[in-house]
C-alpha cells in the first residue's frame, strides 16, 4: 500500500519522528553558528562565554509517555480550547442580568420589541415580561383581535385602542385583569367580547366606552370597580335603567361622568340624577331633549352640590326658571346650555350676578353671533362659547381629535408601547 494512501495512524512513528528530529538539528546548527560567530570574534574566548552564548537546550518532550504513545502507535490529542479573555472594548449580551436587559428593552418601540422576541428563548421571555407591557397603545392596528388577546395576557395596566375593529375575541384566561385605564371609544367590538373583558376588571379607575353597544352584564360588572373615578358612556346603548342605578350606587368614587346622548328614556335620566355620588364634580347630561325636566335638575343639585362643570345642552324642556335652582351650585365654574332654545337672551344677562365664580359659558344656538358682544359686555369675566366640545371624562379632548394625529395621550399621559403606522 503506498504511503500517500495510508491513514495517519498507520504511518510508522519512527519515520515521522526522525524527520522531525533531523529538521530540528539542522535548525539548531544554523542558530548556533550564527550566535557563536557573533560572540567568538576575539581570541582566547573563555569557556564561560561559550556557555553563555550557546543556545539553551530545550527539554525533549517525552514521546513514549504511556502505552498509547509507544513506537507502534500515533495518537492525535486535542488541545483544550483556550478561554476567550474579555476585552475592555466588548461585552456579551448573555452575561447581562435580566434586570439590566429589561431596563434596556423598556426604551424599545413596540415593533422592535416584537422583532427582538424571536431571537432566542431568553429574549422571548424577557420581551413579554409584564413590566414592559404596563402601558400599550394599539390605535391604527386593523383586525386587532389577536393582538388585543395577547396584550391582555401580559397584565397590561393602561390600554388605548380607540376607533379599532375587534373581531370575535376568544378570551378565556383565568383570574382578574389588572386594567386601570382603558379607552375603547368608537370601536367596533362585539358585545360578547366586551363582556369577557369588562367582567374580569376589578381595578378600573378611568374607562371610556363611548359609542359602544353595551349590556346589563357590562354595566353590572362596572359596579365591581369601586375605585372608578372617570367614566365615559357617551352615546352608549343596550342597558336598562335598574342596572344603571345599581352601578352608580356601587361606584361611589366617580368624580367625572359623561353619560350624554345615550339611548335613554325618562327612567334612565331619573336613575342617573337619583343615584349619582355626592362627590361628582364634572357631569355631562346633555342630549335629552324631552327627558330631562326641571324636577330632575332639582334632584341633581340637591344630591351633587360640588359640581364644577355641568353640561345640560340640548335639554329643550329647560327654561329660565332653572337658574335659581342652579344657583345653589356654589362651585360652578363651567355651564353649558347650548341649544336650550326656550332660554332667552335677556335671562342670560343675569348669570354673571347669579354665578360669581362662573368662568365658562356655552350657549351655542341660543345666542346669535350678533348678540354675543352685548352679552360679553354684561359678563366681562366669563368666556362665552369658547369650548365647542365637551372634555368631561374623555381620555382625549374632542377638540384635539379632529385632524390631530400627533396627540395620542390618554388622560394626559402617553402609553409606553405604541403601534406606529
């Protein structure tokens, strides 16, 4: 068998070893000649100098250390890989603790965080840590059902997704949600899907369901949130007056309530004015042309004396004799009587004296533009018709929603994770 085709283990070890030794001897001779020629230029060189300039003899490595290295075998031994020494110029992400990585991930946009979650198992676990999903904004995301279902599982505290389309939501998780603030205004969402969300909320403080189709189950579930401070149900429908009354009795901490333009009858209006918390300071009860009466206003004023902002617009049954009743609201700062057509201009001129603390007055449709200067002259300290839209309990004031996409705040705060188009 020729040597070129023989395996490495079959080659005679003495032949390979001899060639290596002969090559070593030739190299040592050349080195010794060169060194001695430099150090032996003078005559009578002492023996010590010769020894000093002679090359040091390296200790020959033992070839036959064990049975595996005898003259008949040749064994390849693999060296242990040297540990890479960390340099001051670089670092490894794997060596960073979870706490530090979470702090870094906190500043990533939503899309980048989702991309990062597919790198490895550890990063996937960190990317969906509850601490990163406390505040989420999904506005602009179409077919939001799967995304909303995933976000709800992360323990989100603040959720903003107005004007969204939510298909049927199969949300069957266990345990209550940790939601504190939620805005689903003007969204398209099945009532059953909304029930599955609201029924698991126990810590709500700010909630906006403006324009949604509700149910008695949803209204009854809201009564299990005793810390509710601001509630926006403007334009809602689908719930009964008794369920509304029970909810308002239980939610005694409500400070701002927007319940305007709902699908109400007289019983609904009476349920509101008779069961409101005495601590309400901002109330929007507009849009009930034939349902809100002077008697309802009397009950409301007696029950809620701390009201600062009151909107009774589009209540066509109200006339000027409601002013002596409203005068009992000593802290009233903002009054809206727009489109209350039975209130005449002459009666409005006395409001400045009846309400010394009044700062804002809305009388759109009641006072013509030509008569505004004379009315402002009678009440120089009152700003008239400066607020065309109500901001009571709304997460984002309506005046900033129209044509303003830059303002995506929710109750004056932006969400940390935000979906960008």
